[in-house]
């Protein structure tokens, strides 16, 4: 007679048995449908399980293999050895039927003792592995290429390490840039033309948490006044005759989740200054002709070589915008104030230019270096780079000589290259004319441009090229 207690035990046993059966079926199904060949032996090396994939590969029947010693079933096997050593052998090459396959041999341990060994065929032919690794290598190369393209597309090319110079003044600015970069604060970079303001703007973006977002540069001086608004804020479809279908995004929208670099911000017309202020306050832009404003998440880095404070006093720059922009200011000292940076910059540029133009020199003669360090550099680092490029083309030996330098740089020194070239004479005359025009009009660029009879962009192009400090 079965008691009530015994009946409950029996039911529980039955339940556990059913669960075990279900698990076993699940494991067997997974085992059979596995893509890789799998074999399991007991601790003595006798085959306990073998899936169809492996059996097919070995050209044996599953039921024939089970119960036999693994050495009789698989060529060059080491499963029985792993059963003894208890040490896994991973990704080993094993020769089977004239092919090299890649296998894992893994001991299953229970309380420190081997209870089974699992063998797994990862690749039925080692060439598959080679093909895979070649593919991974190719993908890695592609990834590197696209990373480079992305960086180019995002517009960031420079980091703090590209800013050469160890003078205390420059080091101080670099330290400041490092400190402000991680925050979202608006940064204003002031400094004469060619001092490296753009390099600092790139570096700040690169060190910020927005570094994987876009970096969009806008040269406020180079955009015709009539286009500035649509360039900065975009326009809606049909906003004006000739407007692109679907409208166009402005630079602010392009810089969403990144940084916008407003270079030469002092050149922004007053009407646009008011609109920019609104963007800074509301964090949204209004595309020309659009019904609704668009939210933008943009960090602003602005730069100018002008004395904005003086412009505020002269009512040519909005005071409220000035204070909004001046949350953090980086002031880059002119090269003249840090002559100790010159030798390092010279070495850096000779190497860089050497690669670019294919003319290599060992260095600079001492008297030429003296001239370079003693020169006033109104065009700052940009001018130094241009002078060195010119000298590289002229030099005959393996060192830049004093006579290879333009006359205005070497001036005052005993040996001057004479006669200097017509191009230099023209540039000297152009420099003189521009400076005169600015002087006559008390620094008012628009009037100077008018007097010179050249275009606005032509003027700025020449100013940059000739190293004129505005
Ligand atoms: N410290 C530096 N180390 C290396 N290169 C520099 C450094 N400073 C400036 N340069 C180089 O000088 C040139 C001018 O620099 P950059 O355009 O950043 O100056 P900028 O102050 O933005 O000029 P601008 O006001 O005319 O736009 C670039 O070729 C830049 O790479």
C-alpha cells in the first residue's frame, strides 16, 4: 500500500525527471544544430557525444563513433591527453584528412577532477581562419581610413600638441585652454593675425566632450554681408528666388552637438550681432523664411584680432554680445613677445615644409637665426612659416643662410640678398599701400577697401598673405 507521503515524493520525482528530460532534449537540439563540430569524451577518452556537423566532416556515423576511443575516431586528436592534463588547449591547429583545422579542447572539471572533455572545431580549414584574419585586417584599415575621413569632415585637424612653443606665455595659454575645454563655456580667443587662434579653437573642440561632434568654422569676414544670415542660420524652402529645394541648413545647425568657430567675429555687421545674441540667449536659430525656430545645441568659440573693447566704445560692436562672448578669454601673445619660441617653430616648419615641398635642409645658419629671432613678425607665426618656405626654395646649401631670407627680415644685417625679387618688391609695395589706406581712414577697413579699389575678400586675402596686423 502506498502512503500519502510516498505518493507526494513520487510526484516530485516525476516532475524532476520530466524537467531533466526537457533540458536534455534542449541541449541535444542545440548540440545538433550547432554550426561548429562538437565532440565530448569521458575522462578516459571514450566518445560520449558527437554532433552531425563533426560526424559529416569526419565521414563517420554518429552511432558508430559513440563508445569508441577518440583516437580511433579522430586523427591526431589530443582529447585523451587533455583529459589527463586538465589543461585547455585553445585555437590549436590539427591535421585531419590532409587539411589543417583549428580546434579548442576544453576539460570540464567538477570538484577539481576532469569529468569530460569537449572538443570544438572552430574552422574546418585553417585557410578559413587566415581569410577571416585578412578580412579583419582589411576592415581595420577601412575603419582607420573612415576615421580619418570623419575627422576631416568634422573639420578638426589640430590638437594642443600641434601648437609649438615652450615660452611661459604660450604655456600659460595652453594650460588655460586645457582647463576650459571640457566645459560648455563660450570661449573668446584674441590675438593678432597669424598667432594660432584657429589652432587653439580646434584644440578646445578636440579636448571637449563634443569632440565626436562636428567642428564648423565660419569666417565672418569672408562672407558677403547679404549672405551672412542665411549662411549662419540657413533658410527655408522658397525663402527667396533661387533658394534650394527643401531649404538649406545653416552653419549653426550643422554644428549641432559640436562646436561652431566664429572667426573674425569683429567683422560681423551690427544687425547680425543682434541675431547672434538671440541665438546665444535662446539656444535656437531662425532660418530665413522659416515659420518656427530650430533648437540647437552648440558650443561657441569666437576669435578676433581686433580690439573688441575699443569697437564697443566706438559703437561698432554690441556691448551685450561682447559680454556674452567674453565668458572665458584666451589671449594669445604676438610672436614678438615670445621670441624664445622662434627656434623651435623654425625647426618644426623646416621639417613640415620639407615633407610638403620635398626640399630638406639640416637647419639655419646662426646669423640667419639671429635675424629671424630679432625680426618684428607683424604677421606672426603665419609670416614666419611663409618666410621659411620662400627661403627653402632659394637656399643652395643644406642650411638656410641669411641671404636666403627676404630683405625686410634680414634688413639691418650685413649681408642682404640683393637685388631682391620682383615678387617681393610688389608685395612690399602692396603692404605699404594697404597700410597707408588704413592709416588715411583711421583703421576703417570698409573705406580703405573702397579706396584701394579691391574686393572685400581680396583685401582680407592680401592682408593674410602679406602678414599685415590689422
Ligand atoms: N604655435 C604654433 N605652432 C605651430 N604652428 C602655428 C602656431 N601658431 C600658428 N601656427 C601656424 O600659423 C598659421 C596661422 O595660424 P592660425 O590660422 O591658427 O592663426 P590665426 O590667429 O587664426 O590667424 P587669423 O587671425 O589670420 O585667422 C597656420 O599655418 C598655423 O598652423
